[in-house]
C-alpha cells in the first residue's frame, strides 16, 4: 500500500492496561461469541507501524469506555498521544451520553484542556440511546459549535444467533438509533451538527428507500411530520465512513442515500476485529471499485481533512517537515 495521504476517521485506541485486564477482556469477548485467539494489546508503536504498512497518514482516535472515570482517563490519554504525535493522530473525545450534565461538563473540560478535533459517542451508553430527549441540551451545545460527531454502535450488546456482535449486530444498532433520531426530529432541530456514522451507516442506506416509501404513512408515529423528500434530505446530510465497508455492495447502497462527498475513509483500526490484512483489503476495494472512480476513492481517503481543519493543518506541517 502506498496511499500515504489518507486519514482514518475510525481508529480505536486503548489506554495502558495490565496483562490481567487484557486477559479479562479477552475472556469476556470469547463468552460473547467473539473467538479471538489471544488477548488484544493495543500500543502506539504498533498503531504507527500498522499505519505505515497500510499507507495511512493519520488516524482520528476514539474510544467510549463505559464509566465516566474511565472515559475521562481515555480522553486524557488520547490527547497525550496527539501531543506526542500531532502529525499522526487526532482525537475524537468521548462523551458520557447517559448524563447530559456530565456530557456538557466533559465538552467544556475537553475543549479547554485537550482541544479535541471532534467528538465520539456510542449509540447507546449505559442504557441511554442517542435519540432520548434527555440529551437535547447536549445536541444544542454541539449544534452551537457546528461540531463533528462520530457515532459508533454499542458493542456491549449481547450477540444473537451465536454470531459475534461486530459481525452483524452493529449494523442494525446504528440503523435503529439513526432512524429513532430522525423521527424525534433531531436532524431537523440540529442541522449544524455533522454526524459521521460508522461502518457506512450499517443497514441504514439499504433501508433508506423503505423509509422514504413507508415512513410517512399514517400508521407510523410522527410519520405525518415528514414528507418523503424531507426524509431523503435529512438522511443525505449524514456522513458515512467506510470501516469494513469499502466494498461495492456497501458503496452502491450508500450512494443511494448520500452524495459521494459525504463518504469518508474509516478503517476500524485498533480493535481485534481488524488487522493489516483486512485494513489493506478495505482500501484496495475502495481503490478498485466499479461504483466510484479511482479519483473519487482518493478524495474519500482525504475527506477527513475537509471535516477537521486542525487535522489538515497538522498534516501539512508533517509533510513540510519530512
């Protein structure tokens, strides 16, 4: 791979952990049908080597730990990595969206102390879904800031039918949440928040036509608040990343819902369901696609530079220093 200038908006990281903690996490994964052969160990050195091997210039790091203390610690550690490697990493600071006041406090704290490039949220956090009206003050603040918000599915959900959650369930988890947010009117009320959905929006693009066809019928709660054209317009404003979803099947569905300039490269690096082989295969699928041109693929690979101006500046500084 020689992409070299691509920026990954979907890259995970893990604060330092003990061998015992990694083993506990591994055991829990295996009990949930994720049959990883050994405990996963994320390191900054390993991430940099993987980026060099796969041709990725920068990663926007994100993680959404399940407790508030762990979340703040993770954000702090992510900011340290950006300080140490400003030309290789950015930070999407996580927000604890089970508590609107805690989320607002973390926005203020992180903005002042950590200066993140954007924000990361989970579709459901400790039982509270992003569509819950209790989060209105959070969306108001993020809308005021014209924030970029990366939406990741809830990977703590138990798997169904004996298959690991990252294989299938994440796609439908994202879809359910975004549809619920749509019908709550959140995209209408907060048009300046730029949402980036993981995994090409999951199953949402494939179901977007169904929403336009049936979503305004009288038997749909709040359906009379929309026209098919409004549903299409609001969905078209979303951004979709290509994490494990750069194939023509994903792209063909995605382009029925959003314009090509709302597709951004994501790799899903830094987790045990991805490795150099799958990351490289995803990039190859994008570059050899029959749905988009090679020139469009290259623009997708660099689209994060448009969404995150600070990343663009640091990337330019790095290139100038080479």
